[in-house]
C-alpha cells in the first residue's frame, strides 16, 4: 500500500519554480533530499502551512 499519491501537472516553461529546500541549512537539505519519503513529508508540511497561512505564492515565482 503506497504511503502517498502523486499527480503530474503542467508547468509552463516561462514559470520558474522556487527551490523549496533553498532556505534550509546544507546538512538538513542534503538529509531531506536523500530520502523521497522525507522530501514528500517536508513538502507536504510546507504546503499545509501555506494553506493555513493563505499563502501559496512562495511555491511559485513568475
């Protein structure tokens, strides 16, 4: 049984995606990037926090 589901979305070439791991210290960034499960958990927490704050703009830049 999968622990998560994923969808593929179209992102126009003109849209630049923000590196969600950029603000993290190098050691934490590397630890999260080595594990798909940790990465999904981290991104999910950020997305939930963004919905609670009403701010999704930090995930995309134009």
